[in-house]
């Protein structure tokens, strides 16, 4: 057994390290300790396009804003986040644009979806694109 996982069987420790669950619990902890935010649901059930059972890792809530969060562990892929200069801001940002859904309070109970801008505190890194690579890449500091 490793020192870090002392008392935890190697098979259990290996399974935990191979899953996204430790990241999921860390994300939930950050959400619950951030002012105005709370975990609305964890392992939230939903139906996929073929009516197969799926689960969403975390749903975070701040007032009327709900964020769906998936926490994944990768073994061989590398995620490369691009921040090109251009029309949209990248890097450290203080706000973001998202879709918001509101249920109408009338007899139709229809849902209206529109774009809205929300403030971020603390600032967060924003990327325009993400590339997934399965090849070993050189790390270059730009």
C-alpha cells in the first residue's frame, strides 16, 4: 500500500484513482464553500436520447442559475484549451454568457430560453476551444 492511501486496500485506492469521483467531490466542496452557490443535486438521473439511464455528476445553483457539471478522469487523453485572440475574451474573465430557461407562470407552463450574462467571482479562465489528443505532446510555455 502507498503511504498516501495508508489503510485503504490497493484495489480500492486504484479504483478511486481511476474514476472521476474524487474530482466530483472536490468540485462539490468548492461549490458549497463559495458565497451564493450550493450543490442542487449530485448524481442527478436523466434519460439519454435512446431512453437509457444517465446520471449528471453535479448541478450547482446560484439564485436562478443552474450549472450542469460533469467530472471525468482521463488516462491517456490530453486536453488542450486554446485561447486565441479575437472577438471573444479568453484568459481570466469576470463574467460569462449562458442560456437561461424560465418556466412561464401561465396556463401553458411553457419554458422560455434566452441568453443572459452572469458575473463570476472569483475570476475564471475562459477558453474558446478544446482539443483532445491521445498522443504525448511537448509542453510549451507561451
